[in-house]
């Protein structure tokens, strides 16, 4: 596996943090976060110079993350809107359960509201009347998976209803779901393509679906290959990003990266408390388990001792501290001893927000 491994400097910083703080704890590397952002934007703008990136706040809404990023934001709740209130950047407000107070805050922050259903459209029309708004520009989510959005065949009806009520639909949104392969991503784009001739879209928001940089490296795939697919499947249809005599023509793409920006920018440092042997298997019990490292995060967590000791390595099965029989984390091939510190890589996406409060509190976050 090819992972962007922890370098020596990072290991030293984590060791210093571990001297002063109790494990388990998270360590956020703003350097890695900024480097990921730079890399993502560089690749994006080399394909689509005017494309807009809106970081998907739910992935990791820590204030330090939101402050460090220079992108726009994709938001899904009042809490997320509140968290980026002070940032005057490009915002889209998404979700399938928008409440009136959220719609009001989104309007206040001039976020483009993405409609998920006819029911929401009606509610927004009522709110527009109530607030006496003359014009309002909105988006619509195309159903490509799960419970989200509006079916392709219903889009013309949606557009007609919206326009009849004085709403201008300027944005088409779709999201393929998490961590898509190139083949799945092409299939997603082909679904989106069918909605393009239905309207003159000012923005086409393609959500995310990009695997983390760690996963891309592991699979020997590049981010460019994803953008190349967008260009092949949609670029020419839309004349996207083309300019004529200084006047903008065509459509601007929006992307909503989440895990690709944050997954490998955060580490978890935990401690090995107990080594035992059960049924001919070596087992190491750590002080963080599935309460912090949940499978639904869909990342490949990487476990290594913070300080690798010499001596014979052996395969050890890692388990967490919970009194749950399924609290297994993975395996490592190392020379492990009790009291060793173990670093878990790729925990920046969702792990902190999803951490349970069962038996133990959420680990603290430090900057590294
Ligand atoms: C609408 C939308 N956009 C963007 C994202 C971010 O996706 P990822 O973390 O896979 O980049 C999500 C994640 O669920 C999402 O629901």
C-alpha cells in the first residue's frame, strides 16, 4: 500500500503532544489540510479555470478547519450555517429536511438554496411571499441515488412550477455518494448529462465522490482522471468555462470536496494498554475503538506505532476498549509492547463528529 506516511517531523510533534496529554487524542495538521486544498484547486483549475470548490462542512466542521480553508462551503444545517457565518464566500445550502429557520439563515448568507423536493419548493415559495422577496435564485437536486432529489422526468415540471412562482432556477445539483471508482463516477456523470439539455444552467454542481488522497494513492489513480471524465462527459455539452469577448458563456462547475481535503490531515494517537493471547492470536487492546474509528466513515485507517522499535515483528490484531464484541479495528505487523503509542492515519473525515460518547468522552483535538 502506498500511503502518504507520517514523516519524522510529524512523528516528533505527535510525541511532544503525547508527553503532555492523555490519550486518545486527535491531532489536526493544518499544513496537510492547506496542502490538500492547494493540490485540489490546482488540479481543478487546470481543467476548469472558473470552477468553484465548496468544502462539504459535514465532513469535518472543526472551527480550525473552517477557518483555514479558502474555499466556498456546502452546508446542510443551521449549525453548519452558523459555523461559517463570518465568512463571505460562495455557499450552497443542501439537504432534504430544511426548516424555515435554516432557509432564512441561508437567505441571509446569500447561499444558493438547493431544492430537494416539490414540498420544499412550496415552502420556499411561501417564505418568499412572507419575506416580500422580489426575486430568488435557487438550485434543484437531481436524484441519482438514495432518497435525494427529484427524478429526471420530474425536472421539467419542477422548473415550470418554480419559474411560474418567480423563482429562478440557476443550479443543477447531483452527488454520486462517497468514494466512487472511476467507472462509477463515469456512470454518475452519464446520469447527470441527461438533465443538462432541460434548462440553461448557470451552475452545475457535481457534489463530490472523490476518494481521499490516501485512497487514490492506494489505488494508483489520480484526481486528474476524475476531472478528465467530467470534461469528456459534460464539458463539451455545456461549453463550460468558455469565455467570449470578456463575457461569460456557458456553465460554471461547482464541486463539493469533503474527505479528499481532510481525511489525511488528522491523526488519532492512542495507547496500547494490554497485550494478550487468545485462541493462538496476539491481541492488542487500545484505548480507542469503534467509538472513534467507525466503519461507516469508509476510510482505510492505517495503524503504526509512533516510535517503531527494533526486534521481531509479528501480526497483532487490534481491538478497542469497549465492552462490545465487535470492537475490532484491524491488524498491524509490528513489534508492539504495552504502553506503546499507536498513530492512526486518515481519521480526518467524519471520525471526530461521529465519535460516540459511549463509556468514554470524545477525544480532544490538538493542532500539530
Ligand atoms: C451533497 C454532498 N456533497 C459533498 C459531500 C462530500 O463527500 P466526500 O466526503 O465523499 O467528498 C457529501 C457527503 O456526504 C454530500 O452529501
